[in-house]
C-alpha cells in the first residue's frame, strides 16, 4: 500500500452499506439526466459513490447490479471483454421513485427490503 492512501476501515465490511451506496449513486445519475435512460458500469458507479475502484470492490458492486437486474429494476445493456454495461430506463420503478417519489411499493423486493428505510430517507 502506498503512503498516504490508508483507509481507517475496510470499505467492503458491510454489504448493506455498499448496496445503499450503489443505489444512491444510481439515483444520483437518474436525477441529473435529461433523457429517457442512463447507462453505467460498476466502475462508474463506484466512482460516483466515492468508493475505491479495487477489483474486489467492483465485484461486490457488480453483484449488487446483478441482483437489481434480477429484480427487474435495471437491465443489462451490453457485455463485452471490457465488462458489463447496465442501463436503467424511465419505465423502471427506481426511476419513477427517484424522479417523482411515486412507486415506492414496487421497490419492496426481497433484495432491497433491508435498506428501504435508508433509501427513503436519502431521497
């Protein structure tokens, strides 16, 4: 480890915290967009969330994104040798909740259940 780059605590110690950071980063992207969809990678979300882009952490971010994809909140846009690019469109319940505050009931998936209160307070 280089001097001056020490972290006081391990970032990936709590999976729920990382999940909340990733979802907050997606909500931030949605709130700043002017179009109908947003594309992103796990590295881009880690940078927006202020997380280090270490490979082990990017794997955890990608796991969060895959779980959101399984729940139908985001879709896989493309898969190349450089990695996976995801997309969220205005038809997503997460998009609707971020933009207008509506559709919170549709976010109540088993995967998001532990952090719903934190999502609501971050809005």
